C-alpha cells in the first residue's frame, strides 16, 4: 500500500481549475518531487493534504486513512509535517521555542500536572528537549538556539522551519520549495539534509521545487504538472527529457 | 499615614482595572484582536452575580452564586466566540473591533432591560468590615480585591508559560497557519480564550460590585482599563496588572493634590506619555524588528 495516495483530485477557485483530476501515489521511504511552472497547482496540492483547502472531488488516503475526514489540526497527529513556501514561523519566539512547539502533538500531560509542574511533566519536558536538541545538532542550529526568529536571516529561518517539521517526528514530510531563496551553498546543505532525512530518519519526503539540480540530486520520482493536471511522471531524467514538459516550461518554438 | 491610605485604596481600585485589562490582554494574546466589550463583560458578570445573590432576585448564597456567575460568564464568552466572532475568522482586525464595540452596546442595553438602569449593590459578604493594620484602615473588600487579583494573575501567567494549552494559545496568536500544522485546533483554542476572559471579567465584576453600586453603564470603566493595558504593554499579563495598579493609584493622588478634574484626565495623560516615550508599554512583549 502506498503511504500517500491521491486519486482524481479536483479543486476549483471560482471558474479557475487549480487542480484537475490529478492522481499520484507516494511509496514509503521515497523522495518524490512535484515540479511545474508557476500556477501549476503544486502548492494547492500541499494545501489540500494539509486540509486548508477542501477538494471538489477526489480521494486522499494517508496510510490507508481517509484524509478528508480529519480536521487541519489533526493532520499533524497522523504524522504529516510540512514547511511553507513563504516560511510560517512563530516570529516572536526563539528558535528553541519554535522547535518545541513542533513537539506539541507528543505532549500528554494534563492541565493540572502542568500548572504544578509535576515530576511527570518534568520528565516529559526533558524528553522533548532532548528530541529538539537532536534536531538542532542535525541542522547545525546551535548558534541560533536562543535567538528570536524576527531577527534571523532568511536562509536560517528556512532551516528552522525544516527543523520544526522534523521535531514533530513525522512519517511524511512536505517541503514547499525548500531551496527557494537559498544561496548555492545553502542549497547544497539542503540537499544533504534531505538525503539524510530519508536515509537516517526513514522519513518519506514529498517536495515542490523549481531547482532542477536539487530535484535530480535527491528525488527518486518526479511528477510534472501544468495547469493543475499531470504532464509526466518518472525518474528526474525521464521527466526532464519529456517533450511535453519541455513545452510547458519553454513553450513551443515556431516550427 | 494619609498617603498610605490613599495608596491602599488606589491599589484596590487599580486591581479592578488590572483584571479588566487582563481580559483585554488575554483576547489580544490569543486572537490579536481587541475586545472593546471587555468592560461590559465585567458589568454583565457583576449583574449575573447580583441577580443570583440579591434577596429581591434569586437569593442564592454568595459563595454559591460567585462561582456560578463565573461559570455562566465563561460559557457566555465561549458561545459568543462560537456563534458570533468565529464568523469573522480571517476578516480584518477592524471588523472585530467594530463588532466588539457593538457587542458592548448590546450587553449594556440587555443588562438594563433585565436589571434596570438604577444603581444597585451586590449583597456581598465582602462588603462589610474593616481591618486595621498599623494605623491604616483596610476594608475587607479592598484586601480581597488585591489578593484575588494577584492570585489570578499568577495563575494565568503560569498557565500561558507552562501548560500545553497555554503555549498552544500563544502559538495560535502568532501564526494561525503554522499552529494548525503543529496540530493545534486554532478555532477551539480561541473559543477557550474567550471563555477564560469571560470568567476573568466575572471575577472583576463581582469584586467591583462588592466595592460599590453597579449600573449598566459601569462597563465604560473598560476605557480606563484599556489605557491600563496599553500602559502596561499590550500582550503582557503582568503588564496589565501593573498598568491597572498605576492607573488606580494615580487617580486618588491626583484627586488629592491636583486641582479638581485632573484626576479624571491623569490616567490618559500618563497613557500619552507612555505612548510617546515607551511605545511598547512598560513591560513590553514585542521588540523592534531589525530591518
């Protein structure tokens, strides 16, 4: 069974068809990319998985469970984490606090225990801190641990958002343009991290990305979209050489 | 001794302002909106308690009526969010501001229609008795107001700093979309905040009504409490209390030592001064953004 399976998804905004009868499936342990020109509906697919948008039609299954029956806040509990194209962090909190919020779904203590800071709460708190410290070490964020997000450069925020998603201990990680706005070195780091996230942590990755260098470097399979519909699917090399994909990106020449 | 007496009665008044300011800050922290009906919530809480306690209405014992009215106001706050405010989810802040101002008017007239527009006194056991401490005469109600306010502020502060729900509320206020992705039910969390702020308003109302007569326009006190919240630094719970205390203490001193009328404008003069010299308030939660 596929980890994430989307069948015949359609979403319209007014008269605009954002996603048109789209189907694809992601297997456990793979890195899967969605590519396509701006406005192809890539982020819309993410927002449907996050349950921010309800599809007009279609089926969304995660590990056999129907995604369309859960609320947006319950998606995290299923083990789906994500980042955003425009970075959505808690700007007035520190890096550490942001990552700790990522642990929210794992907290089990009750209100009374918390108010009195009971031993169980302390033990749990230590465990979460430990999990977060592992993420900080993995992403090399030590120097920024107690810095507020509001004062951090763009590239670091991007990494913090990835860290917050990892801190939640997901099975499926959705990355919305992980390399956009990053320098060449930062993109290289991102590539290694995505590799390690799959290999060491065993997390399945679904990403939307424009940087074809990064996509061919880390992805097993690629889905190309145009106008909300499937153009091609296959290995990065196959998709890049597909004439329909080339046409969607570059337009047809005057032949 | 004279000054000490002024200080104590000022502190007790300031605590009531502080409690209403707490309500402002709670809503602001969770939803980034300002509830201009907070003063009217306080008034309504007082009248609910009065309606339950006073002999001419339901004549319940005060110690039963007080928690009951706190509960009623908490439920009312939650329902108000569920049925009215949630419909504005995603709308601009100004829509919420206008709506809460309108809610304030509605609450004022509903309270007037039920309990009349004449001033009434809550038959509270707190209203009687004085305690003399080293020459300073403290009324029981002033003492109760101060103790309850301090305890409530500490509890709420701990709640926001330590508990899963409190932290979720802070997260939801800073970034709703990110909060959803972290597994926080944003709308429900906001409803709970309205409930807590309703309960806080009821506590303020019961204490205020124990100090003196209430009428449906008492909610206009909320404007002074709003000034207190801004002075303290909007968004900070201890700041709200400190702001309330400052406003409360300034009034009796201004009344005593300045020409007549100045005591009324003193809180707002201070508000202006704070906005000019420390625009983020005395205990500020936000910092300047580096550009």
